[in-house]
C-alpha cells in the first residue's frame, strides 16, 4: 500500500504547495480528475487458486479519481486524493467488489522555513495476502499523522511525524461459522515515529535518511498446539540513500538500510536483516523510457504460525514509441518470498515471476501531466513454491485506458 507519508518528487519544499498550474480550477478548489480502465478482458484464474481449481471470467476494473489542492491565502494549503476502484466479473458477479481510498494533508507554514502539518487516510480494500493469495479479505485501514517541518538552511529539510494506524480484516466467505477467521489474525493497531532528513549535496541530488520506530499490537494471539503466543512486536528501521535528477533524463530514488523486528513473546523469533528500496526512471529520448523498481522489506504473515515474511522483488519495464502515437511496452518482475521465522521447519520459499507485453496508443500527453492513453496487454504470473500446494499461475489479456486532466 502506498505510504501516507510519501512525498512528491516534484515539490521543491514540503512547506510549498504543488504547482497550481497542473490543476483545473473549481472556485477555491484546484483539482485534477482522472479515470483509469484496467484489465478489460479475460482472467483465467480470478481466485488465484491452484491450476486444478482455476476459474476464468471476463473482468474489468474502473477507477475514477480526483487529486486536489486548496489554498488558504498565501500560506496554509490542503492536498487531497479520492479514488474508487470497482472490479466486476461477467459471470461470477458474487466476486464483484468496490475499493475506496481517501487521503488528505493540511500544511500550515508558521514562519519562513518552519511549519506544522496533519494528515489522514482511510481505505477500504479487498487485498490478496502475498502469502495466501486464495484469500481476499476486506481490509479497513485508518491512518493519521501529525508533525512539523523544519528547514534550517536552503540545503537541509527535516520532517518529524507521529503516526497512528489501525487495520481490520474480514472475509465473509472464509471459515464461515468459526469464532476467529484466519484473515482476522492480522487485525492490529500501530503507533510510531518517523524522522526524515534530506540534504542537497549538489544540483538535483539529495541525501535522504529515513528512520522510523513503531509498536504493533495485534488483537488476537496465535494458538499453536494449545499454546497461546503473543504476536505483538516493535520494529525499528533506518534507510539511507539518494534522490536525484528531478526533472532530468535520469531520476529517482534508492535507499538501503537495516530493519529490526523484536517479538514480545520469547517463543517467536526476532528478525534483523538488510532492507532496500529503489525507483529509477531513465528517459533515453522522447521515444524510449526504462523504469527500474525494487524492494526488500518484511511484512506480517497469515501462513501457518509465522509472524512475518520477507519479500524481495525487482521489476524492469521498457517503453518504446515507433511514432508519436504507437508504442510497445514490456516488463519482467522477479521475486522471492521467504519466512525467516518458520517454526515448523518446512522451509517454504516461493519464486515469483511476472511477465508483461503490450502495445500503447498515446493520444495526448503534455508537460502539465494531462494525458489520454490506451493499451492492450498480456500478463503472465507464476508462483513456484517449495511446497507444491502453493504453486499458482494466471494469465490476463485485456484493454487499458488512462484519462487524466
């Protein structure tokens, strides 16, 4: 899930509003409406089950969204985003679902180079857990943050945030009639502190340091062989790296660091491992673009009696336009899902593979971010697990459209 604390690469300062020229003006509100249509076509495994239980259907996802900006005089400003994602199936209409994402952030500059902010996010999504994809519980997420921004000099930015979050999971079709479903094992409350520091070393390049600490309190414990295990943990993470090339042909951010998860219950193993994130884009010319994305981060598991998993993924995407309108795209993503605290010594490890190829039709795109684009894609997904019953394959063939203003 996109972080509530993520910031735009285009913003010169967190104390300054985004460029208002990128928005349509509706009275005091500046807004950018958009509409995405994805996967309008055929999915041969809509439930992401094993091959012998595959169910296919015609499907589509429609995603209207609105990104907005409200200016309060020459200082305070509000940014917000509202998005709906409705996924429908032609035959298996009982699988239709609607997701909602609502977020906003109010920034109040108090004086030159100092200000405070508050932000909030509410989401209602239907997510497939990365370790048990045959499930798709309804997830209600509530996040809030408040803090201050300080720029002691033109090179340096500091942001300190106090975060609060709550997540609840529910699946009406899972283990019907039982007191506790598997998906509810991820219900939790989180409290944390995040310190982000940026220092401009030259031109468009900044050193980025991101440190965070949080406590995670789960609603429900594990019950394994009549033993009750407390899942509560604390997590500390420190990442450092570079952000560079804003507006240039090569731009992006990469960071590397360490993550520690300390379990409260001595029956659960702790985790201490390196983590990383990268998002790089290279524009060779007006026709050719390459995008490299990757991460290695832990997450909380549903599988077995594991407390967490470790997911490592890298994706390379290339886009080439034969003309100003017609182009092709291709992508490959590989990953490894492992369970460092597997108490049953089953040594489950999954190899994840994604392939994509398609053709694009770029009808309009300008420097203000407005675009109209269509594409037709074929996507192939494959999971090869050391445990046979977790193998998965899926193929999607569909039409996509992006309409943004």
